[in-house]
C-alpha cells in the first residue's frame, strides 16, 4: 500500500474515533459545510449535489441526533434543493438566513433584508467574463471563477471591478471564488454557537473545507476549551492541494475529499443509536 493511502486510512480512522466520541455526549449535533465538504467542487456551482452516500447518512443522523445542520454560504433554498435531505436544518448565507426542516421559506433579519439593494449595486460594475459565474444570494454573493481560462487574470478583473463595495459589505476570498458578505449580520461561527445554545448540545462534530469555515472551527474549539462541549473538528480536502493552511492547522484531522467525508458520515450513522 502506498504511503499516501496509509495516511488517508489513518486519518479516516482517527476522524471516526474523534467524531464518535463527540457524538457520544448527548444531546449531540453535526454541523457541516456543503461545497467541498459533503459535495464535490464542480465547474458549474449551480449543479452541485451531495456526494454518493452522504444523503442517506445525513438523513439517518438527522433522525438520531438533536440536530443536523448544513451551514453554508449558499442561499438556503438552493442548499436544500441540492442536498435533498428535508430533515436537515439549513443555515444559509454564512449564518444570516435559517431554513427550518419543513419550512417553505428561510427567516432573515430586517437588517439582512435591507442589504439586498446594496449587494446588487456592488455587483453592477462586474463585466461578463468567460467561465465566471455570479451566484446572487440576495444578502450575499459569490463570484466563481473556477471555469475561467486564466484563474489569476479572472480574479484580478473581479477584484478591480468590485473595488470598494460600499459600507456594510466585505470582500472575502475562497476556493476559486470571491465573496461579498454583509458585515455584522452573522457568520458561520455565530451560527454554530447559536445551534449549540438552542439545542443544548453537549457534543458536536463540525466539518468544513474553506476559509469561510474557520469561524465555526474556532467557535467549536473555544466551546470545547471552555468545557461546554465535547467537540470534533474535521477538515476536508487534504489531497486536492486546495485546502487552506489555516483549515489544516485548525482541524483535529483532515479527510481527503467529500467521498471520504461520506464514509465518515455513514460510519457515524451506523454507530449512533
């Protein structure tokens, strides 16, 4: 067996061990990012879907844990459609909008609703660029340039076109993407803390792959250090050379890709009673 395969097997075994221990503290919950974590990164972000095996595992876990939540930068209704697991709670737009299981529409704050027009104005100067897809989520936006023929050139033109996007909007960079996010309306870390408090979680597993997931990694680490929860922080993406160094440093263990994350979820679903 190659050294990389041995390393991957060891990482998966370690992730199963840590996550199982966290979920043994009840009530427990699973909080996961979507893109790049339980869904493979695809050229067209609108065509993303759960990796094989993740849907059944998430559904079983949602039936057995206090909460299973997808915390994502996507619009909540889009994330629900792509995940196709209606029993999962979706926290979209980086924690700004919450879509409860069974609800038809997400709930957002009044301040978030007021952000719509300012976000569209920030995007108004963006030119049509080959291979660049704009995901307008109302209170936030993600500009994907993975499909551009020259990634560096596309990124430069996007940044130049956005310039200073205006009061209350910040620019963040992700995996082949540029994000426009409202300032002070919430983030994935605040969402993770809110879920821990709401469901009184004693155990929590958090999963993510990109810089936008650092907030919830830090939140769970701080809650764990304070003795509030038994936590496991699982990073995804160690073999695609895109996992940010910060994610690798913050995670307890790194899995190779979403397919391996699905194996972890299936094993947890088998173990949790």
